[in-house]
């Protein structure tokens, strides 16, 4: 999962978390008072890093995990297909209805979710992109001029107004906010 690091309002690096952690450690070594924040590109939220230990220990701590690398026993289901078991809480009438469906409860729930995703029209993805961008701008631009109006424009899907109210923000903050909106049809501003 990619991440992005900022030193004050300047983007300093992006990529896998292990590489980001090493770059942040090097930046702190060069300037212990540096104001560095790392953001998860999937959520737009700040990630806290544990930079203790050697470079090898840090790289190992943040190396991507795979099923083969974990010592946890495999559970039921089909993990190689990406099936994940989680708890679902339903009322008795819901369980009764699911029991009557062909293929059982799991298959019926998968069908319902797939149908909802198809009829969603991309609204869930758009909302996730807006929330991802908002999490980032609230942290990096929450005290900057135009933040409130830019936030309103963001959730209204108004690219023109978002660009207008964020124009005074540093270029890297504006650019990364746009990247976090990837996949969401916030119209490009006319320049």
C-alpha cells in the first residue's frame, strides 16, 4: 500500500511504507526538529511510524506481509480466492430469509452486495475519494485560507470552487489532494 511523506508543506517521497520509513528516519537524522507527516494514500490519514532500531529492523517492520510469511493457521473458507471471514449481525427475520435463499447465506449476501455495487453508480467510490482527500486537507490545510469553502466545494463535487479556494495553498498540498481524488469525477478547473 503506497504512502506519501511531507516535510512541512513539501512532498518529500512516496511509495511503499518500508521505503518511506527509512526516508523519514534519514530526514529526522539530518534535522531532528523536522515537521514530517506520513499519509496513507488509501485513506488520506496520518500514519505513525516506529523508527526505532537499525535500518534493517525498520525495513523488516514495514515490509509487506504475505500469507506465506505469517505463522497463523489457515481458517475455513477459500483464502487463496480472497475470501475473508467476518462476523455479520442480523435480526432473526434476516437469517430466516437468508436460509431460504439458494446457495445459503454467504452466497445470498455476496449476490446482494454485488447487486448493490452495480447499482451504486460509483457513489461509494466517490464518497471514499472525498473522505480521503478531506482527511488529508484537514490535516495539512485546516488552518489555511479558504479551507472551509474548499471543503464545501470538495463535498459538492465542484472542482472550480475547490481550485479557487485552495489556490493560496502550497502546490504540493493541492496536487496531492487531487491525487487522492483519483477516480472521483471532480471536474478539472479551467485555468
